[in-house]
C-alpha cells in the first residue's frame, strides 16, 4: 500500500467565491438537537409545507404507467409550454407566445441558463442587498461580478431605477431582480419596475426578473415584468405556488430572438427537464387543481397576518409588510435579549434555548446582516403559534 499522501486536486477559483448556505448549517445543528430528543420548530428553509396536490400526483402516476419517461425537447414538451402561456393570460392578464417559454430543471437551472447566455467574464450585474444568495453565485459561476446594492426599508429592500442610473458603469451588463423577494417577501412597485426596465433598456442591458413567488401575492393582483416588453427575461418555478419543490421544474420566458441560444445551452448543459415532472405539471393548470392552490395561497396569507403582529408583540420590528412569498424580514435590534442586534447570536440562542430555527441576515448579503432575521411561515399555523409562545417565554426570561 502506498503510504505517500496523494496530492489534492486543485479546485477552480470560483469555488472560493461561492459561500455555503448558513441556513443549512443551522439545519445541521437543529438535526443534532432532534437526534438528542429535542422538539424543534423549523421556520428557516423556504419550502412550502404543502406538497403536490392529488391531481398532480395522479398525473405523474399515469405518465409513469404510459412510459413517457424518455428525453423531451430541451425547451420542454409543447403541451406544458402552452399550458404555462395560458396561465399567464388567466392569472396575470399577459399574452405570452409559448415559443418563448423554456422549461428547465427548476428555477436554479433557469437562472444558470440566463447567466450563461447573458453574462460574460467580468461583466457586472446589479442586484439588491439583501437578496437570495444563489443569485449572486449564479453570476459568479458565469465568471461575472455581482454588484450588491444596499437596499433598505425605504426602498422596500429592492433595487430602484435611481440605483441603476447612479451605479451603471461601462462594465455593467444588466440587473437581476426578484419580485416578490426572498428573503423579504416584498415586491417591486409596478411603476418602479417599469422605470428600472426603461433605465436598463436605455443603457443596452438585460433585465432578469425572478418571479417564482408571484403566485403567492397578497392584496393587489401581481403584475409580471413581461408586460414591460419582450426584451425582459423572467424566471418562474413549480416549487413555490405549485408546491413541487423536489420535482425540480421551472421555466424561463425569453426574448424571441434569444430562444435558439437558450435552447442550445439547455441541450448541452441539461439535455432536458424531468419528463415525468413535466407531464405531471400539466395537471397544475386544471381548474380543480388551481382551486386547491388558491386555497393554499389564502392559508399562507392568513399565516402572514398572524405572524407579523405576533413578531411585533415579541419586540421585533417589521419595517416593511411582506406582500408576497412566505417570509418576514424582521429587525432584531430592539429585542429583550442580550443578543439583540446580532442576528447570528440571536438565532443560535433561539435554536438552543427555545428550539426554533430562524435564519440570520448574513445569508442574504452585507447590508446590515446582523440587524435582520428571516422567518419562513411556510409551516402549519399551530406550529407558528407554538413558536411564538416559546419565544415569548424565552424573551420574558432574558428581558428581566
């Protein structure tokens, strides 16, 4: 046996530029506590507690029995692209040519395709800070440079047209937005989104808008960025509103002239999205299934309407009411706890002392990350109420 240690393979430099998910580290700690017998309430990972409804499951089973499990077109089966286009018309009042729709292996694959198609080495891409951490990592994977723009409550934690005009340089290639947003649950106001698109268009750049939470909007009817012109690229998914996280299915809507380029990349990088998931997803757009999704959306809204006042009663501040998704971005600086204003230390204390998993702001950027925590209310109402009670007991004890 050779006793000489084998040399380590050299990793690409981009690996060092991609940070791990801190929420996953907390999840590991929580798992160890659960193994030791602790009861843990999870409000960290952004995954619906609802799973695919029965019509989708039955459609998957029927597709499996029919044997439609072989490769599909790289842009997706025609029936699904047509169903998605019909959903845009019905739900958002926007007409989309099915030929512009590229079905992908989840929204992550969609964003990777968009960055591969539009971002060159050293191109800069503007995005708000805070934002979903993978968004900046997708840009890094394409050898671009994410430019995180501090975005606070006054901007609804979103990029603005003024930011675009102020920060655009010769190296800026475009913007990557999310509306509604992870981690804040806030949407870009339609008028502001239009100003952003116009500002980017005037500079010859691209606008990518992640709309995966758009189906989970509360209040006014959501407005898709697709209404602002065929040059906008949007990303969507079956994971959130459609409750199909592990099925790994999403889609892009791309400018007509770019479809062939996206198709070529998809052919080479992914071949196609899961055939079985595509055929199952057709059932998502049946009237009875949509009624189930709408009932679940109303349940998410009811949870939001409970948890936001409850957080405020505990001492958190919620500077912007979330109008979509299933997140609250809460300010912890005024908490009755020794770790107030340090979300990293506070989330660890809440995990170990109250059995509650929340996420510190450090996962989402560099703009006052210790000031904020993200709470996911994608869990049952009874668990939310139990979590609030546990936290109340904790803070009553530490606030003396």
